[in-house]
């Protein structure tokens, strides 16, 4: 894939890439090949979300057992139908992934995430799909949030929530000149490896509300943020008792807590509700 080919395809199919929607296409063959190799698609059932003009799609489909693409843009969808017309293992779906998802049967999920809905797509994948390996391209700053540690400026609700579902690893940066049109920022390519969900299904909603509450009041102490939160309905005295059982000080800031702390507090709340 290169700029000349993208312009040729755009003219033929009457396409106009929209940078605001994250429609920046890889034109660096070295990066394209590296991504496909890292995804290790050989014989796997692959889902690609938002393939665009299929920079990495052909490699994924060629090596994968099955390949499914979900593309929201009607112009790109028409192009992809033609591109994979003769490939029996490929299925192209014209849909908004956030509104309608294909069935959960994939072992590898890949996506170049647009900034405006990256977190929504990641949370949807985490909650609705059991794929063992997820590979995503995203803006560098967001990638740094996913791998940040407690106490750092980038650490937040998104970090904690996704780390409940995955072990997350930053693999490499992708320079802006690897794309056309050229974005304003560098991108990161990350791997998310599925891990066991340790909470009971009925307790996961409480975990999510707790995390949201603690970071909703980011400048507040842990106890005040949780007791004042519009997402929880527990008294200050109850939460103070729960934190005491967990040996967690209520005057700490939420951003100092790790995933295990949030899990411990969730379990303690449930125990004390009985």
C-alpha cells in the first residue's frame, strides 16, 4: 500500500478519507508486515474492526483460518467487497461495530482505533468477546494511559478497567509519516492478552461503578470520592468500615490504588451487604 495506490482507489470508488474519523491509512510496508507478523494470524479466526482500505487485511486474511471485517464506511465497504471477492474465507460486514457486533467466535481481534471512540470499542470487545489476543493501533497518548502505573499522571479509570480483562503490552510506536493522510500525532501498537476474570459476574458491575466513582472524584480522597459519587449509593460510614477491613486508608487518592485494591474493595462491599 502506498499514497499513489490510495489516491487511485479513492478516485475509482469516489472516496474522501476523513482524518477526524481516524481514516488515516498505513503506507509503510515495513510496518504493515510487522503488524501482520505480530498478530500471528496463522490458522486463527480473525476479526478486524474498521479495516478501511485493507492495508493489513490482505495479510491477515491470507494467513488466517477465517477473516471477518466490520466496516462502517459504505465506500470502503464496496472496495473491500471487491478486494476479497475471490477469497472464500473472508466475510465483509457493513456495520457500526458499536451498534451491532458479529457473534463471539474469534481468537484474534485487530483494529486501528479512531480516537473519538477508541475506549468504547475497547470496552465492547472486553465485555462481549472472549478472544485471547487483541491488537490495537491508537494515538500514542491513549496507549500510554493503558500501560500506565498507579500514581502516574496517565493512570485512570480506563487503565484499571481494561487491566481487569487483559494483560496489556506496548509493542512499538508508529511514526506519523507511515500514514496517509498524515496524522498530527504518533501512534502506538499494543497487545492485549486476555486473562481470567476473577470477580463473580454479578459483582463486575459494582467493580465498574466503583472505579468510575473513584476517578470521578480524582482530586478527592478515596473515601470522599466514593461516598459522594452519583454512581454508588453507600454511606460514608459503611465505606469507611469496608476500607478498614481492606487495610486501605480512606485519605488516599484513588489513582494510588492498583487493580487488586479495587477488586478487594468490591468483594468487601459485597460481603458487608449480606
